[in-house]
């Protein structure tokens, strides 16, 4: 019997928040629209190729003209993931770390007074529409540098923004994310902390600082920031998703499942939560529940290769080899070069044939 290794790696959330789009649309005095590119698998603009979390947070949105190499999983840093113990002689099939993810929605802010730190989109419009401040104009210039892939210059411009307006929390947020993308996680933590000292109710700053802690491997501290973000932006699914990812890293998959469930309650269509909860169910040897979650992910995005492939893994773990063959075939229809599906479909066909031959 062919034997393949199964490894579980969480699917990272791509939660791009188009801060600069807010500035640009506000200047034009038109309704705000998201700059997120849903689907398509495009990585954020200007992310270095060696960034292991390339498909994650980008303060300037996405640029479809530049497509960096796929991000590598955390295991590439030398932190291996445990294998799933099997209690029955079924083939163990691999669950790969996906190359790209889909973005989540930006956090919704509470209706609190923000004073000088209010973002452009929160300012009055119409006949008394505001004019961009010098700091906001610099922020727009930083966006242009980011889109051109000049992250160091964008970082320097954002530092000018903060110097010009020390209470402009949007500048701290954009600088923090840019520093993270440059690999300066400690700098990201420091900048986000300074922003939170100005506005301690900014859920985005808690979320971004938590992700920087996560990259530094300080999962306990990251968990607290994700919990704070979740408590402020109670209808945003991303903090609970990241809390689940952190709990997996801490070896607490059952708690992670609950966190993913909370993320789903906040947004019933948040596919990343279904995918990651399904992987967590596979880790806890509950393939039937995992199959349900992958079915939900397919319902929300029928073209996602990861959902079809992982459903095949869950079905094979239950001994449903013929159904697993169909799932892998659907994955290959969408990506004929998806090698894990091609490899697993051959194993599943072989097992389906043996099962049929033993049936009276």
C-alpha cells in the first residue's frame, strides 16, 4: 500500500485593509469602495519574495500588475508540524499549505469620538467637505511609493507623516504594516503600540501588532492582542481567525476550533475560517466534521482548489475513496498542475478499486 505523509499547516488570513484608498476616495468626495481584489490569488503588492507571510496584511490594497513568488509556509523556518495519528489502515494523504489566500473585510470601527486622529473617511462631506491635511497628502505619496515597490521610501515617507501629525493614528497603522512587510517585526510592534497609546480602542492596531508578535513567535502575547481586537470589533471575523491560528501554534487545536467557530458566527461567508476549522478537525481526527467545513468553503467559493483537495483528504480518512477521487478530480479541473491532488487521486483510485473488489 502506498503511504503518504499528512501534515497540517494553518491557512494564513489575507486581511488587506486599503487605508490609502480611504484617503484617495475621500479627497474625490465619492462613496468609499474597497480596494481588495477578491479571488484571483494575487499576492499583495510590493512584498519581498522572501517574506514567508506574503499573502497577508497590506495597508495599500493589492496591485494586480505585480505577482511575487508564492509565500512559503512557517515550516520553512524549521518549525515542523505534528502528524495526525491514524487508528485504522487507511492511506495518509497530504494537506498542503496553500500558495495564496483570499482577503477578509476590514474591521468596523466603533462610533467613538476620535478627535484629531479621525481618519479621512470619518470626516464631514458635502458642501463642507474637508481638504486633505499635509499629513494626509504625504500618506497618499507613501501609497504611490508602495505601489511602485519602493517599501523603504514608503517607510521613510510614513515616518514624515507621523512627525508632521503625531496624533494621526492612520499613519502609525500604515507604517506598522510597512515595517512588518520589510521584516522589521519589532519596529511594527513599537509603532503600533505608539498608535494605541493615542487611540486605545483601535482594533486594527491591536490586530496588526498581534500579527507582528505572531511572526516573532511570541504566541501568548499575540493571543492577548487578538482577544482585544475581537472585543472591540465584535463583528469582524479576522481577530478570531488569527486567535485560532495562534492556538494551533500553541498546540491547543480544540480551542482553535472554538475560535474559528466564533469567526464564522461573525461572518457566515468567511471561507478562511471554514478551511482552517476543517484542518483543525483533521488534526483532532474528526474527518466527518472536516468534510462538512470543506463543503461550506466550496459553497462559498466553488473554484477554490484548496477546499476541493482538503475535502478529498477528509473523505479518504473516512474510507470514502470513490468520493475522494471525485474531489481530487474537481481540484485538478481548476488547477491541472496541482501535484498533491494528482498524487492523491492515484492512491485513492487504487484504494477504491481494492474496496470494490472485496465487496460481495
